[in-house]
C-alpha cells in the first residue's frame, strides 16, 4: 500500500474561514473556508445552501444569509476542498457606474452601471427608467451576462446604460445632389420624439428608432435652393431651349406661355415643396424646306414659322398651295405654307392581267372646273379632282388592249366536265348575248357607260355518257345513255328501250336520258304449292275397255231378267219377280290435295313480233278437264255416280212380257265420254305435267311477261 502523499499547508488553514470585501460596501462579505473531504461525514453541498443550514468548525463566525456559490478541491490528493460563501450585494448604485459623454458633450453624460445580482428572480427594467442617482439620464440599454468567476453558479452580471436625453445636437455640413450646402443636425432623442416640421428649406427630417429606448433625429436644412439649367438644341422650330429647375413653394404658379416660353410646370412633390421647370426657346422661329419628287405639285417650298396665336393663314393662290396656322399653346402658333414652284405633266404605262391590262396613265394640273374625258372602249377612267379653289388634278387612264382573251378549260355541264373554250372580250354596251346547243354560257356585264365585259363558254361537242347497272330482281343489265341534243329533237327508240326522259337545259338544248335492256331476262322457273282437286274416275283399270259398271239381277218380284250384254251395251229382258242393280265396277273418288304448281316465266319483246304474246303452238294448249255427270233414274233401273271421267257407255233394259206393269217397256241410257276420257287420263296423262294456264302480262315498253303454269296429274 502506497503512503498518502502529503500536501503543502492550506491557505486559509483548514477549519478556519477567511473574510474578504469585494466592494466599497462593508456589508458585502465573501467567506472562504477549507474542509477535509476525508472526514467520514463529508458530503458535497448543493449551490445556494445557506450558511446556517450547514455545520461548521466551532471557531467560525455566524453568517446566516450567506449562500454557497463555489466548491473545489485545492490539493492534489483531493483531501482539502475550498468553499466560497457570499451574501447578496447591497447599495450597488453608490459605486457601480462608469461615465462617458455623448458626442463629447460634458452636459450629456452616459452612465454605465454594472450589477452582480442573483440569477433567480432577475427581470430587466423598462426602457426609459431614470437613473437611481442621476434622474436626467434614462435607461436605454440593459444586458445580462454570466460571471466568469466563482459567483457564476448563482449570480449574473447585469450592465445598464443610462443616457442623458435628448443628447447634444451635432451639426455637419454637406452638398446635396442639387449642389446646395446642407446643414445636417443629428441628435439622440427619447422614444416617440416627432421629427422637425417640414418646410421649404428643410431637405431632410426623420427620427429613426434605433433601439426601444432611444432614437436618432436627423434634420437637414439649406439657406436657399440653387436654380439649375438644362440647355438643349434639337431640330425643328424653337429647338434651342433653356430649361430652369427650381424648388419653390407649392402655391407658386407656372410662368405664362409666350412666343419664347415653350413650357412651364410646377410639380408639387411634398406638402411644403414643389419643383418649377420653365423652358424658354431662343430660336429658330422660321424654317423652310425645298423638295422635288417628280410628282404633280412635287416642286414645292415648305415654310414653318412661329407667329402669334391670332395670326391668319395666307390666301391660296396659283403659287401658294396651302397655308395653315395651328395654335400650339396659349402664347404662340405655327404657320405652315406650301409654295408651288412648277407643275409638270406625268405619264406612265402599266401592264396588268386581264382585259384592257395594257394601260397608260397621264396626270396633269388643270384649272378648277375642267371636265373629265368621256369614257370609250379605250378610255378606262378620267377623273378631275379638286385640289383647292383654284386648281384641280386631272388623271386619265387609257388601254390599248387586249380586248379578247381565250383559254381552254374543263367546265361543268349537264354531262359532267367537258373541254370548253372560255373567252372574255370587251364589247360595246348594249350588245345582246346569244345562245345555242354548244353555248354553255354567254354573259355580258356592264363595265361603265361605254363598254361591257362579255364572258362566253362554248364546246365543240358533248360526250355521250353510258352507264351499266344490274337490275337485281330480273338479273339483267340496264344500259343508260345521256346525251345533249337540240331542243325538240325526235327520238327513235332502240329495241328493249324501257325509259326515255328529256330534261330541258335551256331553250336551245335538252339532256336526253334513255335506258334499255342489254338483253331480255333469261327464263326462270317458279314453284308454288296450293290445293288442287283431281277428278273422280269411273274405269275398270284391269280391263279399261270393258263395261265400267256391274249389272246384278235380283228376284224381287218384278220379273226383270237380264237377257244379253254386247260390248258396253246391256240388254235385259224382264222376268217374273226380277230387279236390275247398276253398281260401279271401279270408281276412284275426286282427290283434293296440296299440289306443286310449276310456273315458267319468260320475257318477250312484242315490238319486234306481236305474235309472241299469243299462244300458237300446240304445246301451249291449255289442258282442260271436263267431267261427265253419270246418273239416271228410270222406271226399270236407276244409278248416280256424280261428276266423273268416263269412256262413255250405254245401258238398255226391256221389261218382260210377263211384267204386268211394265210389259214390253224398254229403257236405254247412253253416257257420253268425258274430256279427257277415263282411259286417256289413266293410261296416258296421269303422272305427266300438263299446262293448266298461259298468261301474258304487260311489263313496260312493249315488253311482256309470259307465265306458263304446269301441274303433275294424279
């Protein structure tokens, strides 16, 4: 274990407090004591602890209001600790000030006081607070800073500056921007001090608040304002001028204008001052200018002069072109005269587009009242314009042509665009336009009282336009032709022409539109289904040539007996108690069923052959069905089979001689054949197509629609 290193003797000695007096006030006492930190009850103290609240050595004095502000080891081994105790300082105002003088004036001292005050509870004083000992000085600045020594833990340093206000008026002299000698007075003043009242000779007056506790008042004055001049030379009348610039009272009036005073203004720019500017001209008061431009009235002399406002212009004459007096202000006017030196005659040529484009123009000065040249085919215009009361300007424009212009162009017509000759020409006024088939346009419009412009559009011929269109329903091509013809031209129709329209264009020509079929539509077949009643057939189909009926004898007490049959003739002899019954051998009843109708549609040109609309071929004969009524009711026999197709037959019955009622009576019935006969229909026509209708319907332009309808026989 290393021995503890001993230290030098303490000053002050341990356990003995030393008093010191840092200010002139004897009550301001600083106690320095040294304590042993190796003692068992040693503890570092908090700054601000009161002396009376801490135990001290018996031989220490009593300082109940002192507080601890500093503690620090004073030996290398840390055994000894120095403690500094202080009380709040009192009556600092009696000694804590320094003095300096504002702008060197001993009548305006500035007191700078330095206070040591507790950090806790510090509050700055209001600006303008009087000095505690010198009430003529007011607080203008206060600053609080940390202590750099042993008091820093609980105290701060406060510096307060008290300044005698208002301070001294410090004058300076300078030349301002106008060159006037200014006296500038700068003075430190209390807050809210107003600036010096403005006036004619006051050039600056302000109070600048530099801090909340004081301001700086600046006042600049002059004894008089300098009169400034601007000299200028520029072109024109009164171009040599002197402008004076002066500072005057705002109530000052500007100078009156005259033949030498060009302008005078008084411009107020503050409540107490105005700037007066007056421009005076020394000349020139007259100017002249000569010019020659080669034009009419081009050789002239122009003069300008300054005259009194009441001056009159000079009278216009053969030499004076114009004279004008224009008042420019209340004191003067400008007189302008233009004097004519000579009057040349001008002429020129001009080539332009269009008719009469080659022009010559002549201009001259003539006596007032001269008439213009009359218009003609060559004179385009002539104008006499008054210049003034004694002279006029005569301008005449003549043309040497051209009087005819032609070109070829595509133009719109009734058959589209066609090559045409477009011409323009100059004709005498009153000429009438002409028309014709080849004239699309002839228009004459008046140009003036002597001539007119004629515009014509003519063609050598018109194209014939042909279009081809498909008529979808008929499946045939329709040829449409458009051509321009002379009005009332007759028309010779071509074959298969279906329409012709003449549309007048004007009184000379017509647009003719004709349509024709390229060829007749091809035949077509149409099918429809509807009910058809096929006839009843009385026929022995197994033996068509035999009798189609059966004859049956019955003994019913009437004695009728069949005696003989030859072919289709039945011979019957009467016997006792016999009856004759007639029944069909085979009878097919009528059939009403849905049947397909086949129609062949064809188109014919009746114009070329009128017989085409009349059926002439045997193939065009209508197949007709005429049935035969097969029925009979007699004394000896009766039957009824309705309307049927039949080959025809005969039945003959003779009563027996023993028949008491009909003794010797003979009844014979013959049924004629139908058309067709039952055998023809059954053996030949059945299952074949037959023409049942032939129709011819007019369509248009002598073209007919032929419809042939067939059915298949059942």
